[in-house]
């Protein structure tokens, strides 16, 4: 039975009153027993045993809370130019991670026609693209290769972990040299970091969690839930949050576990069938339940506030997809057509912008929201065009800062660190873009900061 708490305060925000195209109602409800007054911040890994670059991008979703946000004081917002390129010919490369001045990226399989299947993990100087070291690793097959979701960077080490039908394991490499520090025969992708642990699902399909020491790979604790994972695990310094489904798949439970012992701190049952996303900071926990976003107290699991969006004249709430949290703001999409920014403490709406149908995955770096955008599809073609532009928006107001269109197609996701954007691109496997100096042309890109010149740039917002 659902234990969602009833609200005694309701804030109703009218989209029409904000002067937006279309109309609907966004509702934020705050519970009576909520006393939280702190803004959302990134997980503060206070334990000296964990050295984690929270200004970099050391996990695929930036941190173990899956916030897709980093504390960046200098994100590029104007014209950009290529700082360096790293070309691997026909191998291709996955989205990189960046930490403490080094870029880590893993290639695709070199030769898919012969076994053993090999990939290469590279460490590059983030400023110059110069190779620092590389390590060849063996994958299980053309459909079983490693990607960025198998990697994590912390403690001056690079962790590679996997769990496939051909085998499982975790390897720790010295981040400075590439030398192997330790290896074990257990692991999985989508790693999360706690104060001294490396946490992963312990079976394909998952029925439990295992935490191993990042120092030597020794098992710290295991937790068996006896039911099915939703596939979502997030963590902060002291707690691990995991969503599991009942055996019949008709209900779900969100658990908070002690990061030190694996013991259950609290569990909360939900009547709905599962959760779309979990995001966590030290002060907030966000539970995306398809058509409702819940802000939960991370110490108790009780609801702080909830948010829904129901267009006027329609009987049901719209689908919500929470994308990022940081610096006191929650960014989410509604039906892939609107971008909403909420106050992380109260759930109050800060701003809303229409997306159209071409925005891809967003990330937030400091006070800038980045996303890639695809051109409008040809009405006479079934081909869905790939993204070819980078858009930067003000995270506080939602106003567009710049848009840059490139000759080559881009990935859906970007990695902004410092004054550089790292990404993969067709024709060039790995590229680092940095702010162009005055009078420096952007080479392979064109900038449109005026929001004029055609339908693709008619929206002055994110």
C-alpha cells in the first residue's frame, strides 16, 4: 500500500500565465512535516579515503547520485573551436570520462572477425590530447564490449567492471600509469561509489548488491532482496538507494542502505510498478514515478514535495523524465516536449521552455545547461536525423546563450569540464572543444547567438 504523505500546501502554476505556448497545470505539493531548508548540492564525499573530482565527469552520469551536473566555474558559452582531436581510424571510441586533468576513453572492438576480442583503454592529457598510457583489455564479443558505463574514476584509479554471460570481473588501474593494481572475478556495469566502496549489482538481471573495497577489491557486504531490481542504484557518501520490484512486477520498494554495512536504513513501498529515474544528492533524493516527481527526505524516505503536470482539458498527468539536479535546481522533461526547471527545495516552478522534438540528452555544468539538437526531419523521409548542434542555455533563466552547428554529426551526450566540451563525433573519434578567442573562427562549426535565421532557431529558450 502506498505511503505517500498527504500535502497541506499546494502551489498551482499556470503555463498560460507564464506566457508559454500551450497551456496546462503544474502542481507542486509540499508535505506538512517537511522541514528541509537546504539547497540541493552534489554529494560531498567527505571521507579522506575517497578522492573524487566533482568538477570533472568521472562517471557516465557525472557522480554516483546520477545528477548529470558538475560544479564548473568556467563553462564555455560563446563560440567554440577545436582544441584537439584524437583519431582512432576505424576503431571508434565511447563517450569519455574526465578527471583531474586526464581524459579516459575506451575504444570499440578492434577486430570483430576474430577472437579474442580486444579493446583499448586510453588515458589522454585533457589539455593537449597527448596520450599518457593505454591498456588493452579483452571483451566477450561484438555485442559484449565495454563502454563508459563500465568505467569509474576515483582515488587516483580507473575502475573497469562488467557482468556478462561470458564472465564477470573488476579491474583497478593506476590512473597515472595504467598499471593494474588489483582484479577480482565479480563486478557489473553502472558502478556507484561510496566513501570507500565500489557498489554494483551482483548478478545478471540482479537480485542483490555487492560492495567491494576500492583499496583491494575485498568484499565489504552483500545484500539480497529476493525480488527484481528496477536496474536503478544511486549513492551518496553514506547511503545507497536501490529500487526493486515485487516478484509479480506489480509494486515496488525503494530501499536506503548503509554504505558502510549494507544494512537497511529504511524501505518505502509504492503501489506503482516501478521508477523511471533516481537522482540523489546529500540533501535530496528524487524519485521519478512516470507521471509524478517525488522529492524524498533521504534520512526517512518521507515525501518532502511532489510535482505533476496536467494539461488543461486532459484527464491524466503527463509523463515526466527527470534529467539533472544541482545548484538548487531540478531539470526535467515532460513528454519530451517541454523543459521544466524546479526549485529543488520546494518544487516551485522556476521556468519552462518548449523543446520541439529535436532536443537530446541534457547535462548541466555550473550555471549552463547543454544539450545537442538534431535538425528538423525531412517530411518525405523516414530517416531520423542525428544531432548536429550544441545549444547552451542559462540554467537560472532558461534563456538561450548560444547555438553551434557542426558539419559532422554529434553524439546525444556531451561532457563539459572547465572551459572545454569533450565529445565523440563522426569522422573524428574524440574531440575537445574550447572557447574561441576573439577573432578565432570556430572552423568546423557555425555560431548563432542571435536566435534568428530560420525555424531551427526561433525558440529563444532552452
